[in-house]
DNA sequence: ACCTGAACACCGTTCAAGT
DNA sequence: ACCTGAACACCGTTCAAGT
C-alpha cells in the first residue's frame, strides 16, 4: 500500500530531474506510473502534499543515516552523495561538509531550492538538518541566544545560493551582452568600470562558494569571540 | 501606445499585490484591463516578458532617482519607500539603507523574491542596484578582486531573507505544533533541547534582520582589513 | 493599428461509477 | 480497496478574422 506511494514519488522526482518542476503535473506523474490522474489522490492527497513529500525525501538524502525511521527510505534511485556516516570532528569541517552536500544536492535536483523557499520545511528530516547546524554553531562557541538567528542566516544563504545557481541568477552576469548596459547613460554605473577585470570570475562558482564559506566561518568565529554581543 | 503597456503593467502588479503571483494570468490581467487576453500580446510580448517588466519596475522603485530615463516611471500606484534621494555618506549607513529598502519593498510586494530567483535580473535598474552595492563595498575598503563575489554573497542573503519571509519559511518555525518533532526518536535533535529558551525569538524579524546586517558589516570590515586574502 | 473569437493542448480537482 | 471517465473551471498561446 505504501509501496504505491513510493512508486509515485519516484516518478515525480524523476520527472522533476529530467524536465523541471513545471513538468511535474498530476497528469504527467500518473502517466509515468501508468495510471489515471485520479488514482494518485488516495496515495498522495494532493499536488501540494506530493511536493512536500518530494522535498522531505531530498532533505533526508542530505543527512547522515538516521537513528530512527523518519521516513521510509527511497525505494530506488541514486542516493545523492549524503553526508559521510562519520561526521568530522572540527566544527569548521562539519560546516563545510554540510554546505557542500547541500549545494551538490541542489545541483543534482535544481528544483529543490524553489520548493524550499515556497513552503516551510516541516518534514522531520528538515528539523534534523537544522539541528545539525545548531550543533556546529554551538561547537564553534556561538552564544546560545544567537544560534537560532545565525542558523537562519547561514541556511538562508545556502538556499539563496542554490536557488540563484539553479534559477540562473548568477548565470548571465553583468557582462552578458544582453545585459542592457547600453540603455543607461554614461557614468550611471561608476563602480562597474573599476571592477571590469574581476567581473568574469563568477564563472568559477566552485571557488566562489568555497570563499563564501570561509568568510561565513570567519564571521561565526568573530561572533563566538566576543560573546557579550 | 506605450500608455496601454503601462496600464497593463499597473493591472498586473495590482493583481500580484492583491491575490499573489499565481493570480497573474494573462486572462486575469486582460479582464482587469477590460480587454480580451489576446489584446495583451502586442504590448507585452508574452507572459514571461510581462513578469520581467513587473520586476524591472519594482527594482526601479528601490533606487534613488535615476540620472537617466532607464524606464518610463510608474504611471500611478504607490511608490514604495525608495532610497532617499540623498545617499548617506558612511558606507555602513548606505548598506543598511539599501538592505532596509529592499526588505520593505519585498514585504509590500512579496511576489518579487520568487521572481528574482527564477530569472536573471537583466533590467537596467538591476545593474544600478548591483553598482550601488559595489560602491558600498569599495568604500568599505574591500579589495577590488573580492567585490563582485561579496556583492553576490550579500544580495543572495537579502533575496533569500525576503523569499523566506514572503514564502513562510521563517513563519511556522521549529516550535510550531505541526512541526512533526514527535515523529523523531528521543535524542535525535540534541541541540534543540539546549536552545529551547531562544527558539521563539524569530517572531521579531525586524530585530533579527538588523542583527544580521550588523554581522555582515562586520564580515565586510574583516575582509577589508587584511587585504592580502 | 488594434482588437476579437474560436481553437489547441494543457492544468488541478470533484464526483459518480465501475470492478 | 482501488481505479476509471466524464466533467468543471481554469491555463498560455496560435491563427484567422474583423474594424
């Protein structure tokens, strides 16, 4: 009985991976399963619940193997580079581990970013991910009163980066010939002219992400140092 | 002739403000203008171009009055708290000014965040916004080679925060009774238990945003100080 | 030059009916 | 218990036709 549900989820995720989130319609998913659209409803409730379930599964893949059965594991499909079963000792390494796992996941399943922004991640595994970052921040020495706020800051950046990468916000960039700079009067962009040598750099997003992580770690350390803030 | 286009844009933005981005269909916009759906196409090209134009207008509202005519200004409608015509002297103040203007705009028009993530902001005014942040970072003493990357880091956070606020990601929070913590085994969330006293804080998102800005400013200062990075 | 109307290929979801 | 088929109220967009 739960078997049918997993098959439906598999089909929906495959469809999202292959043809984007817009291609995930109840009709298309049903077609892939080989069934009438209406046959899905008893199993997934509605389209919104289907999307929530897809999100929950992906977040589960992000985490180290659970100690308890939060959700039935994916029946088939590639498990996408989860965190290593053994977490690193240093908080800095755990921070980078999680960040890279999240970004790699988002690159494999680009549709997750827009989903995460559009609905509260209330799946059990989402809470485990939050708890993982909480622990990183506590181990770094961040005062307890600041930990929840910093978790939101950091995960907002991770999500934003993933969404930007997936949605193409970083893609074209200000040097794109279609960037309509010509429509602006001379001198309207004073800072651009000074920075022309550096404006092609964002093609190397891997290096950029690493540098961002280094800056965020430094920020966390600074907050941990003067704990009176 | 351009008059009709502005009327259509007004209708689309009003619809988005009142009933959300999903309510902006070509048919609904046309109905509001008092015309057949197909009458829109000569003026706005397609739905995608209509959404781009809406985004361009909103970004224009964010900026101090342009020195050149980047776009015909909004014909009617509330102009939503743009930056003051006179920009602050200190980069810290300009940083906060811009961040607050962006957040207030996103609260007034919650649909902009999902739009910004889903298509590259290639409107002329978007480049002016990027240039404004470039200038702030340069004035802070950030090395030129790091400025474009830091602009993306900072604006990614701004956008992510706005999207999270608009989409409800911060909303329910981990203390929400529907947050299915009960489904997790005891001890699965070790850090949560230590932080229970602080988990209600995110209801005061205004204060949280200010604290985030302070941390980001500190990060920028740290990068400016050892310029050898 | 500008708009209309019918049409095409889609949506999510309800409801009564089948087996 | 599980699935189907027809229907309802929607989409964006094309195309030929009107004025």
